[in-house]
C-alpha cells in the first residue's frame, strides 16, 4: 500500500505544479496583451502630440516659411543697357540670395525646379488647403473640450460656422509676402498700389464673411 500512496502524492504534486505553470503562462500572456495595448495607446498619443507640435510650429513660423520658399524666385535687375562708351557688366536678372548667380541659369534653375516649385505648392497652397479641410471635417466638434484643448488656437478667434477662416488668413499672408517680394524691383507706387489692392480684398472678405466672434 505504501507505494500507491507515494504515487498519489506524486500525482498531486505534479498536477499542482502543472496547474501553477498554466496559471503563470496565462497571466504572462495577459500581461503581454495589456502591454501591447498600452504600447499602442502611447504610440497614438505620441502621434497626436507630434501633430499638435507641428501645427504650433507652422502657426508661428508661417510667414518665414513663405518668405523662404518664395525668395527662391526673387530676382533683381542690376544694370540697364547703356550706350558706348559706357559698359553694362551685369545685364539681366540676378538671384537675390546669391548676386553672383544669374536667375534661371546654372544651379539656380535646379534649385528653382527641385526646391522652389514643390515648396511653393506645399507651403502656399497644400498646407492652407489641408488646414481648411481638417477644420471643416471637425466643424461639429470645435466646441468640444478635447478640440479646444488641442486645436483651439486655430479656431478660438472665429465663429463656429467660420472656423475655417484661419486657412483664408494663411492664403492672405502668402499673397502679401509674394507681392512684397516680386514687386521689389518695380516703382514704389506700383508696389504700394498692389499692397493696397490686397488689403482692400482682405477687408472685403471680412465684411462679407464676418468671421470673428
């Protein structure tokens, strides 16, 4: 009888150990699943924070970005054609960022095509359009506490049905900077006339849409 008792005890101990191992494995798998959910949640929160940081940076450095990409096309006329015995050494247009480089020749042509054109399309057109689309898609949530906490600086100055007007302001900023850059070589009166027309159009848009609360 004694050996049968030893076998019973051995079976009980082995069963308890196996049950304990199964329980630990289940708890470990549960902990791994919970850790995976927490990692995904942290990743999503990091993405949201990076998006908010990018919007804040764009909001404050918007004029500088516009000036940078538009200045790639800024050209100056140094000399006019003259009659002998005078000689004009610098005929044509010269790049404002490098006065030793003639406009749209040499490496300036490569910079204008490779950086300037995509930069203007992205900064002056695509980003304001994306901002307008983002606010329009969330137009029913602009009063929510979450939206006001994270994106309120974009819409807080405007009425709820005109929350997208910040995109219009971005387009207006790009237009004013473009006028100031590309009319630098014209007569001062023409530059003032162009800027006056731009500001008059801005005033008209304010009168028509009445965006401010």
